[in-house]
């Protein structure tokens, strides 16, 4: 039985990470880190969009009150 954590799919083919070259293992690690950074960036974008919406609503309320 293989440990699924040690398996990576590339072009619909399974590879055991432990059997990859050091360069390939480094690429796997880099890709994992990049994926994590992308997920963080997506969350940050959602936060910024929500904040933008809040401040736009405040601005719209302000200009309506002044007119």
C-alpha cells in the first residue's frame, strides 16, 4: 500500500516523490509553496474587495448626505 502523500500526478501519471531526483523534489516543494502563496493571495484579494465595497458604500453615503 502506498502513501498517497508521497504521490504526485503529472500529465495523468503517478510518481512517487521519494523516487524523484533532488531537482524534481525541489520543484515539487516550490510548487507546493507557490500554491500556498496563491491561496493566501486569493484570500487577501477577497478581503480587499470586501474592504473596497465598505469604503465605497461609505463614500456614496457621504456624497448623498451632502447633496
